[in-house]
C-alpha cells in the first residue's frame, strides 16, 4: 500500500512544526524532520526539536542521528529518509515531512547528484582554512555555487571545496547530474507569515525562558567552549559568551534575533526558486486551527490528511 506524503514547509518561526504535529496526531501519520541541525544529538531547544510529550503523541524520525562533532551531509540524510520511507510504505501509514532546510527538500523531491566518496584527508585540510580562505577558494573554483549558497556557513563551504578538490569537478556541476528523487508524488504547503520578524523576536525570548541557556551550559561542560562556539546552529555561540560573562543576556538575545531573521530571509529566498508547493499567506498569528483547516480544504490533498477535521488544535502562536 502506498503511503501519502505531505510536506509542511516554511522559514524558522513560521509555526510549521506545531501544525505538522497536530496534523500527524489527528491523522495517525508519522513525522520525518527536514532540518539540518536537528540531526545532531544534544541540540534541543535551540534547534526547535519536539518535546518528550510530543514524541509520545507522534512518531518522529530524522532526529538525533549523529554526535555534534561528526560530519553529516545531504547524502547521509537521504539514506535515513530512504529507510524511513520504506518502513512507512510497508505499513501504509501517512507521512508528514516538516522543515525548512531547502537543500534537503530539493534532494528529496528532485534527486541528488551521484558524487563519489571523498578522501577524509581532503576535508581535514579544508577545515584548517579560515572562513575567508574558504570563501575565496570557492569563488575561484566554483563561482556558480558561490553565488547561490550561504558563504557564512562553514559546513556548506567545506562540502563544496572537498567535492571540487576530491573529484576535480565543481559541486554545481555534480548537482546537474541528479539521480531520481526518493519522493515523486506528494503534496506540499509553504507557510508565509506576515511580520515574521515579530515571531522570531518573540520566540528567541521564549527559548531562553524554556531553558536554552541551561542546555548550552550542559553542552559546554561535555564538549568544551570551543566546540560549542563553532556550532553552525544559531545562538549557541552567543549563549556560550553569555555563560563566560563576555556578553549580556540582552545583547545575546538581540544577536540571536538578528541572525535568525537573516537565516529566515535566506530560507525564503531559497524556496522562491522552488515551484512544487502551495503557498499559504498567513497573518503573524493566524491560529493553527485555521491553517490546518485551510490545508485540509485544498483540492488534491490526500484523503488520509483530510479526515478528523472536527478535532482541530486550539489557537496558538507558538513557534
């Protein structure tokens, strides 16, 4: 039996996780997370992972796949997704995939280029470079890709450079040699929130109140300041500085809010280049119940997700 697949997409703080959870709970679906930071163990509040209570209500996968000092790329993500999809297809259960990592979405629905395995020594050599050196090399060796990716993200730079050094072929060229996608039949919705910056600012404060600072304190104790400071996930470096006393809480929150907004803008830019989803234009605090009802009233939504509409979630402005 084929399992219907529903994507809930959107930038950070758009409310996609809450909406995906409620749809899955009401339809009996399982959730596969599509977030490049949620794959790391130990990162919780700061990357918006589901709570223990939520995981008791709905089956979640795609979380806590590797330790935070281990490499993880889109090929590894697709391997996990493939295993999950086979498992769910065998049960005939509906599937909700939720997240805002555009590269993962593109790979799932459009395929991944067949890049050969790269010698680990190449990665180690690249990791020794400064961010500026990596940026310069990528702009020289693969200007096409350099014009499209986040040049402030070391993981993206390292991957691009190791592919070019290891294969002699730019990553942008490999991306044009795609293998068939894992998912070809699906329905996808993208949440566009008015005044998204307001939600981002509010959520940063809420995450501190929920214990994000204590989470970072535990990570620093386990991994050390240097490792936590270098995390690509937003905010962990600023909260490490807060713990050291070199940054005030007010200033840490301001920087987290600013960087999260910049990241959300990059997500919006990425998804504007995609066309295989339905966009929902929402007010800053459109209740989750109304968002879910809008999704269920859309023509083409699989029947598995259009039932149980009477048991809608209550009004919430959570992230």
